[in-house]
C-alpha cells in the first residue's frame, strides 16, 4: 500500500505542472479563444474565429533615419584649426570614429559644437571670424531637430521595442512597463528642452533608454494584443447578436436556468478574466504608448512620410487606422451586446 500511495503521489506531481500548463487563461491568445468558445457554448451557437489582422511593422531604419546637413567643408576645416574648445570638438568629428557616429553620439556632438562655438564667440574679437562662428551656430541649431529625431526614432533599438515577433502582452503583467514608461517621460522632457534650444540638458541617461528598448518588446506586444482582443471580442459580439436576433434568452424578463448559466459565465470569464486583461492593456497604453505618441508628435515637423503613416496606425489613439480606436470600438460594442442580452432577463449589467 505505501508503494501504491507513493506512485500515486508521483503521478500527481508529474501531472500538476502539465495541468497548469494547459490553463487557457495564462496567455492572451488561448484566453480570448476560450472566451469565444464559452460564449458560443452557453448560447448554443457554433463559434467562428475571424482572422486576426496583421499589425503594421515599424518602417525600416533606412526609411526612418534623416540625412544630417553638414557645414561647408571649408568652414569645417577652418574651425578645426581654430583655437578654443571648438577645435577639439570638430577634430573628434573629423576622426575615423567620428565619421561613423551612432545617432546618439551625433546628437551629443551637435550639442557640444553649439556650446563650444558659443563660448568661442564670446571671446573672439575678429569680426570676420565672429561671422563664421555665427553662421555655424545658426546652421547647427537649425539641424538640431534632425539629430534629435535620429537619436530617438532613427535608432536600431526602437525596432526591438516595437517588434511584432514576440507574441502578445502577457496576462497578469503588473508593472511590466513601469521602467519603460518612466524613461519615456524622462526622454520626452529632454526632447522638449532640446527642441526649445536648451543645451544644458543632461544626455547621460539617453543611452540607458536605448539599452532598455533593446532588451524589451512591450510596445510590439501591446499592438499584437490590441489586434487579438479586438478581433475576438468582435467574434463574441457576433455570437451574442445572433442570439439577440433569435429566440430570447428569457421570456417576460424572468431569469431561468439557462440565463443563470450565461450570467455565471459572464461574471466568471468576461468580468473575472477578460476584463482584468483589458484593464492591463489600457494601463500600459496610457503609461507607455501615450508618451511614445507624444515623443513622435513633438517631432512632427521632421517626421518622414513612411513613419507618419505607421504612426497613424499604432501610436495615435483615434482615427480610422488606429489599432487603439479599433479596440475601444470593439469593447464598446461588446459591452452593449451583453447589456442587451442580459436585459432580456432583467439582469442588465452596468455600462
């Protein structure tokens, strides 16, 4: 008997993780499929699964990076030989490493150049030299928004943040975008200052932002989830509307055994499982997508056409092409369908 009991305990221990792995509510895609299945089951309707639209990929880097205007060669050569700090700044740019600067380093160079040229201008007495310095400063200030764009939306790391190859946003993902969100807000403040020609901004943190973008892919997962959830809610809404167009769930507004089953599923699955996930998506959208949308909006003057089109799909919250507006519409229509169905039994849930 002890041997049999030991075998049973061993079998249970082996089966437990397998059973846990079969939980359809542990991941977004099986959860939403299971939800549609259960709506069809309690309403006696065969579910149909629509194809989930493919989200739009972020444009290739070659279509995001903007060409940086350069000073005239003669002016640059002259400034590289000129005294003061500017000589060393220009010399670094003319070095082998300077000619292949990454976008963030190029932004740092542009800021240092403007600062150093301004300092030289304060001490230079020769009017001809002062005019050359003034022209250089004006040129660099005018092209600074391009350097800022390339150091934000033109970097390789942003492609990882928005990759669509990592599935959906995880279920029960509390605080999973908190660090990304905090750094996005910090980045926005720095970009606002730079665009206002405030060159005293500390750019030391900027590289850490890129490192996190390279390590995490939450923005892409959120986009995938918005497409998934909107589609599957639409499938479930269709099933409910089918039932609304046929035999009433209840007669004379009086609950019955079937309505009790339907209401139980509504509370246990939709309210208990799907709604918390919707809340997570909304929270992450507010915390992460909205700051990134602001980061793009404030640079609209230099935004490439390809990026502008992509932005209308995944960054803006309104509009016919917005995945977020589409998700909001799907949630609203689904809520109204449930309200209409349960109202037949005097069980209408609140909006």
